C-alpha cells in the first residue's frame, strides 16, 4: 500500500445561503473539487426516507464525503 500526502490548500468556507443550487440533480453545491485542489467536493442533499440515493459510481479526480444526519419527523 502506498500513502501520499494531501496537497496544501486554504480552508474552504461556504455559507449555506451562498451555495449554488444544481436543479438538474437537486443538490446544493457547497464546494467544487477545484476549491480544494481536487481533494473533495461537498454537496448538501436531502433524501426522503427509503430513497435509493446515487447509483454506484466512481470519481477519478476527487473524493466524496458523506455525513448522515438523523431524520427529523415533523408532526
């Protein structure tokens, strides 16, 4: 196994109201990979309970990070 160090870059800060909305996929783009020297792109999405999400796919030039948040049920 080989290990390589990540390239240095400045922190990426995006306010929620400044995120670009991508209507064709229903995502808010928080940061494109180009903002982090190709290290990561960040999207904000909402999936309904039971939704399948993305089909299996591969990224050749950046990584993906997922953070699961609890589902809030409003009554």
